[in-house]
């Protein structure tokens, strides 16, 4: 199970690198707004702003 989580984390980071190349890194995929820099420091592969994530839960 640890290996599965690690694979997902690596996949998420690779996707973040793709978003950097596409110039969409740091943009919430739900709201289209910028994701807070503090959130990105804590979760560099985040694709949702805290507002969107909280609504999702």
C-alpha cells in the first residue's frame, strides 16, 4: 500500500511539472483562480484551491 501511495505521489508531481510547462501550474481546475502560494508550498501538486477543496468534501 505504501508503494501505491508513492506511485500516486510521483504521478502527481509529474503532472505538476506538465502544468508548469503548460503555464497552468497554480491555477485551480475548478474555479480557474490562482491557488494560494502557501498551499502550493505545503502541497506542490495541488490542483484545487482550498475553497474548491472544501466545497468538494
